[in-house]
């Protein structure tokens, strides 16, 4: 019997073969089983109250952005799945119940479905990366489309940035192993007492990065103080030009691009990727980030910002202004005037 009330969960399950491929069965998608799992492995037991409050807010934010019909069919182990977030919500809320704590926000009511109405286009599947979205100020978005002006910056820049949507330690990622379920044995076969949880850290030298999103989301305009969005319809062609035009300034730097993989810092999946540059805490999962990065394998550190000029991108991009608040489901296209003023993009106090 459930200790807490379940949210209204989807009626659609992943295909039976997909479920079996992960060694699961349909019971893995039942709230009763989620509670049974958590009673056996209470991974949030020693997490601080401050973290627990922040965690629940993040999960709810992610659910409103990421629960959708096309994600119901993805197995529960993946952060791309609607089911992943229903399970995280239920188990985190169960921890609140066990501590007799009040929730910081109310759980969702009814069926959730982020169908992205009014989007100018859609990727073929979650995190496909076949279409990308760049949110920002219209003057910089015009420069990107008309001249291919791109600003890349060091990952360390985001450590102390004021925007909560952009602030993160991009050169270091942290996860935890619950101390109650962990043993540390020395070479002398002596057990080391554990207080709290065991922290795991991965780090990388400071690298250059450029971020976009894998999907259209109206809330991203607020998060990034954006009044425009560039839709990139050929990411592979863009990446080729980006890599080629960056070589004069970043000779010897390794170039890579991929969707970000998100992880639960308190419940990592078995064999889950845990990387300082291409992984992020799942509190940011709603951003569906796609990252281009340059990292020096010899340990050389990124310093300052760099402006890359790729040439006109009108043939692979579209510029859309932020939809009017009175009709948030309609995105209006923007035509770029021929006499648009070219800005001094070398100014480092501007956020491009």
C-alpha cells in the first residue's frame, strides 16, 4: 500500500522489448514498486534539508518541461523519459513524508503534457540534436544569422554568473554515494568509518564552450533574458564551419559537440557517463542543452572570450522573436533588415 499519493501517471508504457532490454518489467513503472525500491535504498536519507527543497523544485520544473507523449515510450532509466521524472518526484516526495517536512511547491495535478504548441519546428525525437535553438538578445542573434558571429567563452565564466539558469561549476561535477550503503576498506583491511555521504568529483581543465538547446521552450526566453531565438536547422554543417573557423585561434584544441547528459547526483545509473564537460546535474535538465566545446588535451587552460566569424548563416538558420505574452503559442519570424548595424562584438562586457 502506498505511503503517499501518486501523481496521475501516463497510461502509455515503453514497448515491452524496450523494457526488457534494461532487465525490467512493467512493475518498474508502478509507484508501489518505486516506494519499495526507496525503502531498500533510501539514497536521500542524509541529504541536507536545503538540498532536498532545491531538489524537489528542480524536479517539478523539469516535469513541466520534459513530460510529454513522445517521452512516455522511453524506458524509465533515461532522463529523457517521462517516467524517470515521475519516479524521481515520487521518491523525493516520499523522503519529505518520512521527515515530516512540507513541500516547497505543490505537486502537479492532472495529466502533464508539454506539447510545445506554436514551436517553429520540432526535433525528430528528444535530444536528437537534428535541430538546435539558440536563445539570446536579438542584436546578437541577428549577428549570428547575418554574419555568423559567434562568441565562445571559458567554462569557468559560469561559476559566479548571477543568472540561476546559467550559473554552474562547468569544470567540476559532483555526485554522492550514500554513506549508509557504502564501505571503505584500507589496504590493511581496516574499515574506515563514514560520516554522511561519500562525495565523488570529476574535473577538467578550463575549456571553451558554446551552448544551445535541443528544443523550443517559451520559458527559456525568461531564463536567458532573451527576446529572440535562432533555429539552427543543420547542426552538422554548422559544427563543421565552427571547427574550421576556430582553428586559427585554437590550434591544437580538441573540438567536440553533443547533447548534454544529465545525472541525479544522489542516484547515478549503473555505468552512467560522469564527465566534467559533457554531463550536468539533473536540476538543469529542462534546458536540454547541446554543447560545442574545445578542450586542450595537454592541459592548457581557456582564458577570456573569443569571437568566431563563420560567415552568413541565413541558409541554415531562422530568427524568431519572442512570442507576444498575449498569445504565447505563436512564434513570429523576423526578417533581418539589409541595413542592420554591425555591433562591436569584441566588447567583453556584453553578453552575446
